[in-house]
């Protein structure tokens, strides 16, 4: 049990029929998977279920996207990674699927079709309403246990994520357990904490900053990227029209008066860049704010990088989410890469998923980070103090209905 969530330690899965919800949503081009990180993250859970009969529910992308496709390639990749056959079936709850589930032998794994092919999956419904869906009602009677290991999707109230706990004993897998444990250490553990928030998602960073500063979880928050530029602008610095336009395109959902009031209240604990990098003549140029003119800010500057390298390693816990600049362009990768190195020198380091994970993998530093989250939105919501609906439903029904069975 972790934070009220039952885990694989709380049930016996050996010999049982297990419905396993994974998040193996991966970058793809022309039905080819480009990065198997999310698939790899579920290996510990699958290894522990090797004595069970397993059917996997998962999704890939969403309707309307170019990479919205079947899970055939995912089954093939997973087979290679775990060294066991993962059988793919191109339906989700047909009579043919049910018959195959009933014939599963111990050690066999069946990959069901992309659950988002079915309209019911993404309807806005409560867990109890989703429990009555055709998807859930067709599948649940064939299983003994439902295991949710799809942490990066746990903020979504979708049928395959919240519809099973009301009708079948439900627990979380090892990936969810690992993510919750690491993020709880950040939010509830002892020690001096610092957050480094960057990237372009200003509202997401503001929610995290608001939570960790108002609740005194973090001593300081360092801001970089578009987020940092926004707060530089609020502090009265003229960042130029081109950068104001970038901010305008990325601040949807924010109440600027609320953000200003928050900044004025906590500005002694918010660290902003002291210089930036722009492009000049096809090269990087580090400049002070008074010479930005109307050039696009591409990275934090050398003075800011030195400041971060000095500050961050002093902390017991450091959390980073979002890049410091346009790291995809090697001229402007320095801020992101050096900040990651500084974070790796803190007592306990957490990397918050998304683009910053890509950057960390490029420089091969993930092995020096204590926890690398594979989640984007779910991680941000957790760090913002929000409850993840799919986890809350498991807690609720385990306590009310299922715990006495085990």
C-alpha cells in the first residue's frame, strides 16, 4: 500500500486473469515507433505478472492525429523488450476477444486494440457511469483483478481508467507506485527544496509554483524558458515585442492580475534570469536585458547559467520541469543542459517528464537523476496538488469494497 493505493504487494496475481491498463502512447511515424521509453517503463510490472494470464488495455494518440493507429507495433516492441510473445488482437471487446481471453494460459499476454478506437472511452462521465459502459461491462466479468499502471493518463476520467474499480478489485502497478512514491517525497518529504520551471506552458508552471510556494513546500523557484520571460515582463523588464507575442500565445487560461499579485507576494523566493541568449548573425549571443531590442529570446544567458549552477546543488531536493531554451538548436541548448547537470548534483533529483526528459536523454544524464517521470500532464497536476481521478477511484473502492477480499 502506498498513500492509500493498493499495489501488487496487496493481492495475489499468480494464476489469475489480470486486466492491465498501460500507457504505451509513443511517438510514431508511418506506424513505426520512434521512442520506446514509455513501453520500457512497464517492464517491472509485466515481469511480476509472468505467472498470471494478462490482457493489456492501452491507447495510442487520439482521433484526428496522424499517429492515431493500432497497437500492432506496440505488441511487437513489447515482445522484444520482455523476451516473451505479446499477442495482438485487432478488437477490444468482441466475442472473438472474450473467447481468446477465456483461453489464456499462465504466462500469456494479449494486447487488445487501441481503446480510443471506441467512442465510449473518452466520454465525460463519472467512474460509476463509465462502469456501466459497454466496454467495461463486456470485459470485467472475465478478469479477477484490474491493474492500473498508466500513471501518465491517470488525470483523465476515461472508461478504461476509472470504469473498472467500481466493479472489479483494482490496484496499481509498479510504475504508478514508483511515480507516486517519488512525487510524494518531493511534496511531503523533509529537506530544503527547489523547483526549476521552464518551457512554454505558463499556466502549468504557475499552478505548480502556486502550490509549492503557498504551502511552503519549496524554499525557492527558479524560472526559465517562456515562463521565465513572462515573469521578467511582469517584473517590469522590457523583453521586446517579439517575446511578448510568444508569451501572449502561451498564457491562455491565466488571470494576469492574480499572477501579478502572486509574484509581488513571493518575489523574494522566485529567481528570474539575469541575462539571456539571442541569435545574431547565425550565432549565439549572450546579452543583458537592455540590449535585447526586438530579438527572440532563445535561452537563458551565461550569467544565469552560472547562478543556477551555484544555487541548485545546495538543495536536498531539486525538481525540474520544462527546458530553459530552444535546446533542439545546439546553439541554445547550453542553458537546459547545464541546468540539468546542476539538478543532478542536488541531494535528490526529480525530472518532471515531457521535453526535459528528451533533453536529459540527449546528454545521457538520466542515470544521474533519482527519478525521471514519464508523465507530462499527470506529473504537473500531482505537483500542483491536484488529485488524479484514476488513482482516487482505486483508493475509494478499495477502501469501501475490495480490501476485505484480500
